C-alpha cells in the first residue's frame, strides 16, 4: 500500500517527536550534576521537619550510632 506525501511527512514528524523525547530522556539521565542535586534536595527534604530542623528520630539514630562507634573503638583499644 503506497502512502501519500502528506502521510509520509506526518510519519516523519511523529518519528522526530519520539526521537526528540528519547534524546531528552537520555540527556536528563546523563546530567549527573542535576541528578545529584535533585537527590540531595530529596534527602534533605526527607531528613528535616517542616521548619527545616533535623528530624528528632534521625538525630536519635545518629547519636546511638555515634555512641556505638565510640564504644567499639574504646573497646578495641583496650582489648
């Protein structure tokens, strides 16, 4: 079945649009700096309260972890 020139042009334009979307997606994936900034902003959002202060539960976990690390290093030096 043969296509009219208008149909061929429409198909080419549709393929260009899909290719453009693919190129944009690849460019976004390869933009490491933007992705890192977005991830850092996401982590900061999750780690802070609405007022911008660190979440108390995360502070408690950090304090316990630090305490365990200090205790472990002291124990290793004595042992």
